[in-house]
């Protein structure tokens, strides 16, 4: 099997390359951004026509936290729409029979019953701070759904919850909450500071999945003969941002005070995935948040020491 992983150098793509690299009989295809611009339709079409992979996983995306989504909404909607349309249509044109598109839990409306089930999609307004990204991801999963319906190709989508792990982006403003906290507390400890300022009130609740678990779930889904068009991937449990922040402080060894800046936005009050559909099919997450944060902090230190830290 020839497997193309779009976004193979990112956090998710790297986890997929690790996971499928252990499979016998799988030939992995990956490209850096310099080698293949996924926002360029002609380049993507030519790539698929030349390589003709059997399976494609679309893990490439322009991603970021609240600040990045708020600051660059035009870039977020354009780049992610372009990646989705170019990859799905390019794969179809080249005769790729199986494609797995990866989205995000932010596709669901801001005010929906918790945990969020797949059928609550498009039932209400989106969270304004990441609406641009969410719209692009919804378009991608609908492309897969409708290409499957019209053309008979087995294109389907997985919506992971908040991801973290090796290879994350640790930019203090543009990254997601967990990697930003790891860097912030590590640097505060190293500098001997006695306090760290955290964004918001700490009251929102979030669910976190270690990225290698997502890769394992993708392998599971690709082995299903008739997967759902859309399925959630998560742990089914969540914590407050305050609890997460305290866990990161403990993990990094920071001993000072945590000060909350309530002038900064909280985002959606709660985002917990309903993972009952995936559980019923036979897959469940195994790595708990404490273990995952410890693994991630060790990878942060290793990447920092090696000079390959993103952000």
C-alpha cells in the first residue's frame, strides 16, 4: 500500500509517519512544504497524478490558538479551504480510492449539548474566535461526504479533539494552550521568576488527546470496510484550563504563583467530544493526560536541546 500523508512534517503528520512506519507492506509518501505547496492546485494535481497513492490522509492544516485564529482569519480560511479542495479533488482525479480527512472539534456550534455528538454539526452558530478555521474544516469533511455519495470513493473524515505531543508548535502567542503553557512555565522556571500569567479565567473545560493516539485511531478507521462519513476521536473526558495549567506547572517543576488575566478571551466554555460511536466500533484512548503531558514535556526538552523546537 502506498500511503500519502499530507502534512507529514507537522505534529499530526509526524505521528502518522511513526505509526504507519511500523506497518509491514506500507510505503510512506511525505512531502515538505517546500517540496509540495498544498495550496497550489496545479502542484497538488500533478503530485497525485505522478505518485498515485492507494490511500491519502489529509493531516495538513494552518493551525493555531485563539490569538492566531483571531489575528489571521483570512489566512486561516483561505489556506485550509485550498488544502482541503486541492487534496480531495486531486486524489479523486488520480484515482485514489481511500482518503481520510482530519478536521477539528471546533467544527461544532458554540452552544451545543455536551458531550458533542456528530449529529450536532451545523445546528447553530460557531465560536467566533475560530469560525474561519471551522468553516474550512466543515467544507473539507463535506467534500469527502459528497464525493463518496456521488463518485463511490471511500473518502471519510475524523474529527480529533485538542491534540498535543511531540513536534508541537510552542510559539507563545500563536500556539495552542497546552504547548504554550509548557514553554511559558519552563522558561519561567529557568529564569527563576516567581509568577506566570495565564490567559482568561481558567474556567473553560477542554479535552486533550495525545497525538500518537490519534495516529492509532486513524489506522483503526482505515481498516474499517464501511466507516462513518464523520466520526469523533477523543478521550471522552475533560479538565478545566485551571486544572491543566496547574498540571503543567507541576510537570515542569515551576514553584511560583499563577496569575489569571481575565481580560484575555476564554473561548468556548466547554468542548467535550462524544466518542461513543468510535468506542462502539472498538477503539478507545489509553494514555491519560498526566502521562501525556509528562511525555510531551520530555519531547519539548529534547527538541529544544536539539535545536529543532517549533515556534
